[in-house]
C-alpha cells in the first residue's frame, strides 16, 4: 500500500512540474508574439521596402580609373585591409589614396611611423603637403582609443575616411594566456570592421605579411597572423613592386601593382601604377613573361 501511495505521489508531482513548464512556455510564447525589439524576426519583403527608404551611401573616387571601376567607387561603412612586402610601399600607396580622397578629410592613425615623418617625406618628394588629420600624440593603442579618435575626427572635421598603420600595434584587451596570435589578429580585424559600420567611415587598416621572398608575388595566404583577417574585411588589397637582382643587389623598381584579392561588392584584379616624383600614377608598364606570377601578375 505504501509503495502504491509513493508512486502516486511521484506521478502527481510529475504532472505538477509538467503543468508548470507548460504554463511557462505559454507565457514565453505570448511574450515573443508581441516582441518588437530591433532584432525581431521580419520578412525579406519588409527589409526590401526599408532598403528603398534608406539614403544611398556616398561614393568616393580616387581618380585612378582602373581602381575606381574595379571598386565601383569607395563607400563608407566598409573596411579595407592593405598589406604588402616590407619596403614595397603600402604606407606610401595609402598616403596616395589619402591625398586623392582629401575632400573626405582623412584621419591618419599612424603608429609605425610618426605622422610628422609622413608629412616631411611627402613634402620632400613632391613639394606638397598631404592633407589629413591626426592625433597630436598617439597616447594609446587600444580599440577604445581608436574609436574615440574616429568620433572626434567626425564631429570636428567631418572625416569620412580612416587610415590605421598598422594593425599589429593595436593592443587586444581580450587576449587570453596561450591564445594563438592568429586569433588576436582576427578579433581586432573584426572589431575594425564593426567600427567602420558603426561610425559610417571608410576604414583602411594596414598589416604585415609573413616571411615572403622579396621577389615573390604575395597572396592571401601570405598575410601575417591569419588569412581570416582578410576575410573579416570587405576588401583586401596587396601591394607589390617589380623587383630585380643586379650584381647581387635587390633593386625595387617603380612599377607597382595594387592587387585586389578579395572584394565583397565589386571586382577583383590588378591595377598597374608607376611610382614617380613621390606620387603613384596610372601608367601601364610592360612585363616579361618570366616576371609574371601564376595568376598573371
């Protein structure tokens, strides 16, 4: 008799728990039925209607016709990862883009080289002063500080373009003991993309390659840290300059290739430039077949 009573009590308790769970689930369902937060589920049709009401993003053009055509114009809200072999001119090429986008009041966050040195070198080579805005002192190298400088540049000077040279200097506050370097780079690159979207700026961030032969054409697998860094960006551009050996010496030529290796919005391909009088110009340069890499550049 006691065994039967015990079993009955357990069954009653089970039914109570089930009923309680069902009531809770019913309440949750009713709450979600009236949920209207920003992350509520909506239809693709309603999103398409919203797209029609959105203000078109402003497009910027550099005047480098092949680049502008391939990119279909540069727009705010995108991040662009730029890399290249050391001494092949990735900073100089970005400074050229900065000069060509001067009407957008570019912000330069230069950690590898002091901004005053960028100005001095450009002036010595061209006789001109590059127009950009920059912190008087780079006091911190955190993502929070970077975001604060973006906000300041926007409200003071209406800056729409940001250059960060380079990503390796940024401190990762979330790093954990034993974590791989690749994970840190990937997380920082993702955060930079978020900043570009959040503050509606065109964000160029520079980074290094792995140990690559100076005469070798780099590709996405050559990126230091992880190729996933490039995958976080909207566009990845690799810079290479024609290099030869003469008498045991390595000669870096003026023929420069901007290789758009990945592009979520436009096309990919190569833009040939000539570095002349401290500036980059769009001039075709002849290459022998032995100079070309497996992908044709």
